[in-house]
């Protein structure tokens, strides 16, 4: 590896261990790399401008705002009510209702922490009142968060599509089956937990009650239909869909459900803006870092090292997934994807891994990182909502982690799990 490459890689670990924010770390290292390689420092400015000019990134603030407006506008609460009326009378039904609500909300927000916050704030108390332990409820709310990153529209899928220059629509579709498999696994855990702790199911609702819940929540159910139907029906692009989703959530919250007030909009917009700014700042600075890394051919050098360890694709995939799981637990998703994209794409090409399967594998591995300490954002959100310590929530996570790890294995070793649906629609 070149002298520049050694400085960049070692500097990355040193600055991160020192606690320097990832955006500043990447900016500093980009400037250092350009200076060492005797490039014009104006390249840094050019790369920052290039990173900010990627139109696909406009979808990120749109979906973030749509999720925030859904929560404030009462759409998420009505989704929970529908799920409870449909599943509550089964064994483990209230727990399954939580999973179903998380699946629906994930199909709009595209964010793991947002899914945990929206559904967990309603369901953790409900689960405890029905005999579930508070720790279990918080762990369940934590675990449904990754569904927001698997099921389209997924913000990490958008970011990976931009970094890898792959079809965002195909990446969206690649996450559908893994997301539904994870949701199904969580439902199995729900049933087993209810049987073990002898939790009685809810009273079967009357047909009138179910119809009432469906009628009241009709516009909430229509949100993912409008967004995803528009994308795959060719009506609008994923970027346009994010804006449609935000506008839809705004109109329904203000004028149909009337849970959203005009005076609340500035606070909601500022919250969405803060989240968007952090993500976009990292991505824009990362463009400069990625350019320097690529110019030094560091991704191909690292991939050569990995390939020298073993020529067995099965073992190599195992090593890659273990690396992704570890990094997902200690780094935020955006930073990790930005840093690793060049290496992973290079390795994937050399072992013949389909780019769409690779993207889904990366995103789902990092989704698991959302529930694991020390940097599990969904875990922290659920801990805050429930009032429990992180370790109290983590103690109940293991059955859900088993499900998520099983999904990771299927995505890595069974290509049809991620490629069947994109191939069918394509």
C-alpha cells in the first residue's frame, strides 16, 4: 500500500478513536491525502460540490420529513390500531401487531430509529399492560427498527445506490423479501414468548370494530401504496416519491385526521432538517475522501488482501458479513457505507457477487447494527422511550437477533432472496 494509503487508513482509525466527528475526520484526511499526493487543494472543493449535486440524494430529506409528519399527524397511531384489530386476538397477537405496525411504518419512513420511536412510543406501554415484560416490549420495538431500513423506501438503500451507482428502485425491491422474512421471524418469537409466559390473547374484535379501524386508518394504509405504487408504476422516481410522501403526510395530518397543527410545523421541519444535515454533511465530505482513496487504488489493494486470505467464496462472504456486523455495531450506517463502499464493490466484482445482492447485504448487515450496542440507535431510542437502561433492553434482544442473523445468512448465501423480486419486476 502507498504511503498516502497508509496515512489515510491509519489516520481514519486514530481520529475516530479520538472521537473526532466522522465528517470532520473525512475532511481532514482528504486534505492531507491531496497534499501528500501533490494534488491541487481545489479538488477538495470540486468533490464537495460534486457530492452535493447528486439529485438522488434529494430523496433523503423527503422521506425523513414524511416519517416525522406521519408521527405528528396521527398516521402511525392509526396503523397501530389497524394492526391490533387484525392480529390482537391471536396468541402473541399484540406483539405481532407491533411487528405489523413497524412493517407498515417502515414502508414510509425508511429509517430504523424513526420506526422504533413511532411504534414503540405507543406499543411498549400497551404490551406491558397486557402481561408482556417492559424489557420485552422495548426489545421488540428496538428490533422492528431495522425493518425501516430493509423494506422500501429505505434511506440507506438510497445512499448505497448513490455510492455504488446502482438502481435505487432495484435496491428497494431487493429489501422486500428479507424485510418480510424478518417480520415473519419476529411473529414466531411473539407466539413462543406468549405461550411461554401464558399471555392470553385479546378478545376477538367484531367485524364492525375491524371495519371501523380500517376506515379510520384508510389514509394511513394508503401512504405506502401511493409511494411505492407510484415508483413501480412509473408515475414518479424515488426522489419525487419522497416529496409526494411528505406532501401526502402533511395534507392527511392537517385536513383529514386534523391531528397536525400549523403551529407545530416549524418544530417538525427543524427536527427533520437537523437529521438531514448530519447525513448530507457526511455524504458530501465523503465524496472527496472517496476520490482520494480511489486515486490511490486502496480499495483494490484491500480486496487483494482479502482474496489472498482465501479463494473460497463461501468463506470470503462469511468474513465480509462478520466485518460488516462488527462495523455496524461501532459505526453509524452512513459513515460505514461511505468508507467501505469502494472496497466492498471491488471484492464483490472479483467474486462475482451481483451488485444488487451486495447492496442489500450491506444495508441489512448495518440494519442489524441498529439494535446492537455500543452504537445501536434503535436500541437507544427504545431505552429512552421505555425508561429502561440499555443493558435491560439488550438482555431481551437475543431471540430477535437470531432472526436478524438468519436473514443476513439467507441474503448472503441464497441470491434469490434479494434478486427474485427485482428480476420479476424488471
